[in-house]
């Protein structure tokens, strides 16, 4: 339900607009609003995930102002200002904001080919490159510790100590494999101490649906900037690797179908480096493969932890869903590891 005051504060009369559900996003509720010949995207922020909506508002204001001043030609899809000069509408029913609809654009729910992967990686790289002169310390964490793999491993260990004996016993093989991969989490701690790994403005949610494409399948810009925070480039590369490389989704339970698409890996590397090659340090340039391990391993930890905690975070539509998801990601990690030398040679 959208409160009437949301439309009032934008100067819209409910009689002159049409509102329909829009998109397939899992976090925020989204609607398409049409007023005469203009279209907008209205979102209700999920405050269970984003507990401080003002942090999102402040970040977008800072980034939008910087890009407008330094790269005025960049397509930054920022929120629409209300009649009272804000971009965040707070009501008893929740927090809302409105975005302009980019005519002639579309988002993709499924990655179809390597050319699209290249275009997406190029846009995520461009976004970070354009903000290279912006102080990332000015941004607020909209989801604290979002990609902190040390924290995720600690939560995994806590779940093991709390001992849901039945689920632990049934998950022994998977648990043992994930424990053997702890070096991936340890490497993250080394990166945090390495000055050659720089904190930058990173998107943190680089799935294909967060890129706008034109009718010729050329990427226009990145969207859904709620998770833009200070971070390491491995977060953006890793999330692309985790979601673009697999032949099947993380919901696939037939583990024999899981494989790595090497052409997608090459496309991500080429696309990102087309914008970021001169920004990355030597150590960062050697860390694309680690970035893939980093995100896949972290997601496996999160899924198995939730399974051992009886599905309190992600929930489960059927018994064992988070265990199956964790297994899926573990197999994906195994596939990555088996092709380490080949994938590292792609640059």
C-alpha cells in the first residue's frame, strides 16, 4: 500500500497517475508510476535490510553532486527531489523515494552472453573510476560489514559451537570442506593490512540486473546504488564472478550442472580493466581470481551458517534450502579452484 502523502509530496494527484508493480527485485518494493507522458520508478526501502535510510540518502546526494560537477555527461540515475526539497519520504508505512525512468532502457534479470558481461563490468569499472577523486571516507555504511568475510567466518564458527547436532551431523562433509578453505578468509585480513589495496567507492551489488542497457544491448549506467559504500575492488569483481560465471543459479540442486563459463570470466576482466586498469595497483591486478574465491566462499559460509541457525536470516521455502544453496556455492568454489592456473592467465 502506497500512502497518499507520498504522491502529494511530489505534487502528483492520484487521479492523474497510474501505478503498477515493477521489476523482480527481492529487497525493495518497486512500482512504475506514469503521469501523462512521463514515467517514474517508485521504491519503498526495505528497512529490515537498510536500517538507516538516511545513510542512503546522504550517500546519493554526495555522489550525485560530485558526478554532476566533475563528469556532467555521466548518466547518474539519482532520486527525484520532492516539493519540500528532500529525496526521502518518511511515512508510518515506510520510507519511499522516486527515480526518473530512463526511456529506451531496460534491465536484465538473466545474463545471456559474454558481450553483456563485458558491458556490465565496464560500467561498474567506470562508476568507480569516475569517483576516483572522491573521498570514500565521506560515505556511510548502508549495510555495516556487508562483505566482511572475517565476520562471516566467525558467525559460521559460532553456529558450529551452538550445536544444532542434527544439522551439523548431516552437514559434516560440507562443513569440513569450508573449514579447509579458511585461507580465503585469512587472505582478506592480509589485504586489509596491505596499503596497495585501496579503499574506493564500490557498488557491492554488481549483479546483471543492476545495469541499464539500451535497445542495442549497450550498457548505459549502473543503478540500485543503495549498497554503494567504501570498499575494495574485489567486492565488485567478486560479485560479478559469483553471479556471471556459473552455468546455473545458486538455487540449482543438481550439482552436476554447475560449471564455470571461462568466456564470462574473460569478459569481466576485460570490461573492468577497460576503465580501471590505470587505477589498480600491481597487487590488485593480480587479485581477480581471488576476488572470485572471496565472494563465492563468503556466500557459501552465509548459506551454511543460516542453515545451522535454522534459517533465521534467508528463510527457506523448503527444508534444507540453505544447505542446498551452500552446497551449490561450495561446488562452484571447487570448480573455480580446479581452473586456478587457467583463469589467472586471463588478463
